């Protein structure tokens, strides 16, 4: 089964390279470091054992933050290496950790690429985030006696349907895993149903609940509010996807009828789509300012397009209401924990299957408002803007949900630490 899988990967490589080329036309970072994706890179570290964390993109990198921070504090004898697939994930690592953490792109799941990569870095352990299951990677790790731990593991019902088409390969791959720390009981049950050893599967909760809010965020947010003008109402639509911005901009036009001074912060999930979002604003006769333009926000402007990475938390903190995107279109939603941790009332669309746990928790506590179209979105934003007490009460409930579900990192570390201790050979 793995032979057929590998053959298919080899056949797809020309198309993957073409995709990289075309992505590079929009995002220059995709045009660089191609050699790493085939296992060719320089590796200066020779003095420390390598603790390898794989986090595919920004969401997984953010989820890995508590465990990476713990490793940096408690396991300084290790070189921490984080691999990602996307440049945005790479940028987040660089921005958050600088030279404290090494970064490489994960090679394509080809036997020669993976073998070259592992022979070069010689990792003591591999910790993969969420649902990164690669047959050849896991096979080479097993052959090289490298423990494989899947942490913050999740397997949605939708993903499960796809994996059933290759259930034999899935079982073969999961049998090589030393430990799976699942987010929920349902996730654990799905991994076991695909062949994971039930004695190696644990439920440790979602690391994203262990989000930290910097002490400086309030002061920084006040400075940003002064840039916008302190007295203007601000709502944010974050991590939006294609097809969603049109709905949001139409809702904002309706909000402006009731609140002419209202400001919409638009933060597309993929920064390369910023120009499309700007065109949508122009078509709707919405005056906007892009973050990178660094010009004053005039009274006539009513939209602010966040076209940078790593600043979403600050812009949440400067807002009064948060809409979390990927949920008005069928992409499964995005992480709601960041605005909830800041005490904001959270609004989402109805398509939130990728974040079912947090959606249900917030909804059950009256801390999440669900909408399905532009009119409902406009109505809910206007309702919240008109009632400061309502905003405070809903936001407080959201914050309480996050606080009650923290501590998952402690449960996870208890399970992970024995593997680290067993691999201390230096």
C-alpha cells in the first residue's frame, strides 16, 4: 500500500513544482528554499540533540507555542527545530522565536528526501501537531528508532471520511506511532478506529486553550484605538476566506446606516488575497486604509485591511466585537480562542466543523452568536454596538470558557517528558 502511495507522490512532483511556481508569483516566499523541500539544506548544529516539532502552518504553530516555550525553558540541552509547510508558518516561527528555534521546511514525503533530512539533523524525537500523518516520514522514523508523538491530535468527521479511502495505509502508518495525545474523546476514538493502539492514545485537551495574553496588549490596543479615533465603534472580521468578504462588506454597509462612524477591520486568512479584498471595498464604495500603507485613518475611511502577519491579537484587542471567518463559507471555520481570551463577544457563521469543541463550549455558555447571512451579521453587530453591558456579559462568558479549559499543557507534558528523558544521550 505504501509503495502505491509513494509512486503517486513521485508522479505528482512535477505538478507540485508548478504549484510552487505559481504560488511564488503571488507570494515571493514560495520561490525560495525549494531545496529544503527535497531534503537539501545546510545544518550547522552538531553539539546538541535535536527536538523536532512539525507544525504545518500558522494555526499549528500557534497551537505548538505552549509546548515550544516549555521546551525552551526546561530542555535547553536540546536544539529545538520546527518544520512547517507554509511560508506563513515559517514567518511566525521567525517572528516569535528568532534564533532560539531553528526552522526548516518539511521535505515532501518521498523516501530519499525524508532519509536525507533525517540523516542530516539526526533528531532524538519527532512531535507532530494535530493531523500530520505522513507514511514515508513515519516509516523512516521507525527504522531510525526515532519516537513519533502526535500531540494536540484531532481527526474530524469530515477528514475521517477521506482517510477511510486509504484505511489500510492509515492503519499501517498509525501503528508506527509511539503516542497520540488527542484533543477530545471523539478524536481519540477516531484514531483508534483507524488502527492506533488504544494503549498509546490519551485525551489531553486542546493546547489552544492555553493561549497567553501579553501584559502589554491593553496599552498597545489603546494606542491603536487612538490611531482610529477613540470614540469610533470598531468591529473586526478575522481570518476571512474567499467568498466571505463580499458578505462582510455588505453587512458593514448596512451597519454604517445605523452607525456611520463604524470601522471594520478586515483580516484575510491569506495575506496574498489583500488586493482582492481592497477591490471589493472599492466596488462597494468603502474607503479603506491598508496596514502597510502607514497613513492616517481619515474620518471618511470606514475599513482597515490588515495585510501583515503576527498582529491579529493586537487588532482583536482594539476591537469591540469579533467575527471569526471561514464560517460563512464551507471551509470549517477558524480558531475563536484568541478573541474569546480577550473577553470579546464572538460571532461566527454556521460552518465551524473544524473547531467543533470550542464552538459547542462557547455556544452552550451563551458566549457565541451564530449567523448565516449578511443581514443577520449586520443585525447582531448593531445590537452589540448599541449595548455595552451586553458586549461585556457575552465577552466575560467567553473569557471564562477559556480559563476553565486551560491546563492542557500540564497533562501533555506528563506524557511527553518520559520520551525526552529516555532520549537524553548527550
